[in-house]
C-alpha cells in the first residue's frame, strides 16, 4: 500500500479528515522551505511541494509571486526533488509535487520518473496535461510506485469525469471553483456538488482545494470531502514575513488558527 493510501486509510479508521498544505519550493530559499515543510509535516497528512515555473497560469497572484521569487532564486525541478528527498529522510508524510508539464518535459520524463522515485516522492500533480497524456504518464509513474493525482473542476463534464476517475490514483483533487488559485471569502457550494458527482465514480478519497484559507472553510470542506488543501494562505504568510527569521513563527501561528488542537503526528523525532 502506498503512503498516500495508507494515510487516508488511517484517517478513515480514526474518523478524521485530512489536511494538505501547499508551499512553493524555494520561496524564500530552499533551506527555509525545508524548515517550513518539516514544520508542516507535524500536522499534515500530505504535503504539496510547488515546482516554480515562470508562467503559472492556473495560479492566482499570491502563488504567482512566490513562484517568481523561487525562479529568481534559481530553484529548479532538480532542487525540488532534492528537497522532497530531504523531507523523506526526516518524515514519513506523503509528498506530492505540484507542477506544470513544461519543467518535467525539460527535465526529461524518464529521468524525472527515476529521480522522483529515488527521492521518495509519492505523487505528482500536473496541472496542464491533456487526458491522453495523463493516462500514459500515470501508467508510467505507477511502475515507479508514484501516483499521478487527477484534477477535476465544476466544469468537468460527466463523461470526462468518469474517464478521469476510472484511471485516477492516490486521491482526486477537486478544484473548489473555476478560475485560478487564491483565497476566497466562502467555500463554494459548487465544491460540494462536485464531490457528490465524484463519489459514485471512484472509491478514492477526494481532497478539495483552491481558495481554502480559513478554519471555517476547512471545517466546511471536511463535511463533504476527505481532505482540505490550503495553499495561498500559507504562501501569503511566508510573503508577509518581515524577515526570514520570522517565517517559521508566522507559519506556526497560521496553523494554530487553522487547525487548533490537531495532534502533531507526521514528523519523526
């Protein structure tokens, strides 16, 4: 059983729902990203590592800026894979890379598969691959023990949703609303409707992301989904830190507000 499957099985057996934080690797620096990731791992059920890209079209301004900062710092896909390996050496939390297809193609598919597997990466989200490419990549990744996580949105047709769910692995990532990532005032009702559409088509867990940024929104998502993904709120807190020494404390404070009372279970001593 994969680490992703095992984590969701554990959540189910304990009657709990999952927390999946996102951070952009290399923002503000790779060593700080490692420290943040390890702190997140104390509370996270899965960690998403964003791969910096110069043209992140699916992302809102907060994550766009973080991606640009990481690109300006020279952070490459190779660096992100190394970061994943460093997390794996310290924690058993599942690690998922969140990337556009171009960095992976530039790296070389076969080289990427081997490197990600060697680093202990558990899953990949490729935001901009078409269905035919995704199926081929998913099968190839499966041979390396890595899940290609599928994205679905409120505008995904029933036919396409069925096709995606039939070939999905790990968990289904349900985009809470149309448009780019970013914080929003309330969780969209369309997210609950989308999860209801997904359920009859797969036994995989369903995580909801894009715009989840408050304790109330997480609680709302947990009513109908298996996990909540929080990205822009964390990235914005990193951006707001007046200096790099304050980043960890700001992330800690944010987590306390988002997830009060959640046991620290992910990281190893």
